[in-house]
């Protein structure tokens, strides 16, 4: 029982931190993995495009973050931590999709 309570306390703190502001992601790593799966562009073009898209999505999230419901922010942000390659583009898409289904 004590483990469960401590896990709940820790988990609730993580959700609050995620819900308060846009999470920080290492998108350079995600973009490098993306490049490995991309065909048709040079490595430099793909990496630059990926980083540009991620920075644009991060700025958009920064200006719109508080407009999304707290539950959606927490849910989408936690989904991004699965797999170890988080993306602001994917996070923004998740949040926008959530708005459309309300």
C-alpha cells in the first residue's frame, strides 16, 4: 500500500508540471531518427526541415498551451513520452485533435 500511495503522489506531481507549461523535448534526437526513416531528401535537408517544423510547433504550443484543457495537455504530453522520441508537432496534433472531438 505505501508504494501505491507514493506512486500516486509522484505521478500527480508529474502531471501538474506537464499541465503547467509546454514540456521540454529533445527534438534533435527525434529528428535524427526521423531522418533515418526519410527517403528522397538529403540528410541535411531532412534534418533542417524536421527541426524547423518542431520549432514552429513549439512556438505555436507556447502561445496556445493555456487554451487547451488541462486533461488533454496531460494526456497528450504523457503519450509523447512513450517510445522515447517526443515531438512538438505530434503533441500539437494530439491537442488539436482533442479539441475537434469535444
